[in-house]
């Protein structure tokens, strides 16, 4: 008789969020981006997923706890996502899942939890089904599937600098992301301190946000701009050209918000303190001749992007001039990261009695 010790089947993984330097904004078809994007994978802001494999039942997810509580909305989103990609994940035709998950970063901090969560679940399920580390082909599959859960999640499968979306780069395409290989080592010392200026729930879903590009009067110009910024950013990353890097990163952040403000309906997500922070960052940069830039996602929080070499002076600047603009002086410190990892894996022995 074949016995399957279900309770011993488990995997625990961590998968990071990422911050976009060239922004994905606008999508078509099945979560395909209208323009290429480039991001940096984070190191500290991760989702941790603990998955236990249970006897197969009607649903892929049997139990689901987020931050030690049942969360029916999140459970439903995950369950629907897994149903939609079930045919690509053989493990889901053998088991149902009991999931306990948490994030190392606060809810509504403007750090994309869908990117870390969707990449974590896909990574865990593919890795569990595999004897060894995922090959680069399998990582492509993971990136492809994570994209279907949340576009930006496809970039979280890789460490370092990652690009996604068809561009003039070799191997680039809309279906999955790829790591950028030729990057000057200075960029491995990038730091990202997130100023928590607003910690309220997002005002709208990301899908609604992307839909604002559908009939946007600047759509064609935006696609050209994102392609040029992708091209120029990749050159700057390759050549270690920090000044061009910073100029493009800030241009992308303000373009994203410019697009939101000029769409119909228009959306203003920046807070007065976001603008104050931007002013201070620019003034401090000019006064001190320091390589320090900002980027912003679809929210009010400001990501301060700088290098290890300037860490001490910038941490002092944050303490003295920026943290008072944040809710409860909150700043989350992160850095260039390595991508998803397996924390533990246990596979049952299939005993023949
Ligand atoms: C502004 O990946 O959250 O952060 O595909 O609908 O899940 P969905 O959208 P999502 O959009 C991210 C938008 C952004 C820019 C970026 O990360 O590139």
C-alpha cells in the first residue's frame, strides 16, 4: 500500500517586493504591460509563506491565515488566482493547501505586497514540485505565472535589477521578466529608505489605476518615453553613470504622477508632505553634492534612493529633516536584494508497506 505522510509535506519561503525605476503603468490583455519597466528587488520587505500540503479538496486553498488572522478577502484572491493557473502547477492536482503568511513590512505602507505575495506562492509551489533549485527556464515560468497574479510580481522572482516588457533589449518580452546582467557593481550598494507619509488604505485598485491609461491623451507619448527611459537607464546602469540613473528615476516618478493627474478621472495621490520631502531632497542634494534621488509608486510615500557610500550623512538627513514629515516618524530601510528563497522544505516519504 502506498502511504503518503501528508502532514510532513511543507515548504516555507520568503519572496521580496520590488521598487520600479521605470514604471509599469497601463496594461492590456492578460496582464501584459503597455511599456517596459525596470526595478530593483528589495531585501528586507518580504512576504513569508508557510505552506502545508493537505488532502485534495474542492479548493486549492483549505486554510489561509495572514498575520495570524483569517483573511477571507485575501484568501479568495489567492484561491481564485491559483484556480486560474492550476493547469501549470501539477502540485495543485495532488494537494490542497493550508497557508500561513505574513509580511515583514506594514500593511498600507505603499510597498507592493501583491508583488511579494504573488511571487512567493508561485515560487513555493514550483519549488516544492522540483528536486533542486529552480533552473532559469523554471524561473521564467514562475515569473510568467506570478505576472498573472500581479504584473509587478513577475519582477520579484529575481534578485538585483530586473526588466520586464518588450523593448529593444535582447530576450525582453511582455510575458515574463528577466534579470539585468550587465550592471556596474556600484548599483549593488543601492539603498532605499521609504518615507511613510501616508499609511491609509490605497484609494483605488491597481487594475483601476492601470485602466486610466486606456484612453489617456498622452498614451502614445508615454510609451515612447518609457522605452527611451528604459534604454537610457540600462545604459546608465551598465556604465555606472549615477547622475543619469538618478535623473531618469526621478523623471519616471513624476511622469507617473503627471499621468495620473491628467487622466480622466484624474487622481492626485501626492500629499503636501510628499512635495515638501521632494523639495528638501533636491535642496540637500544640491548643497552637499550627494547622489541621492527619489522615486514614488502609486501613493504618497517617497522612496529615497542612495548608495552605501553616503549612508551615514543621508541617515542623519532623514532623521533631522525628513522623518518629521512621516506618520509617527516612520521610515522603512531597505536595500538591493537577492530574490526569493526557500527557508525550509520537508517532503514526505512515500512508504511502501
Ligand atoms: C506604480 O503590479 O500592482 O507600482 O498588475 O494590476 O497587480 P497589477 O498592478 P501592480 O502595478 C504596479 C504599478 C506601479 C509601478 C511598477 O511597479 O512598475
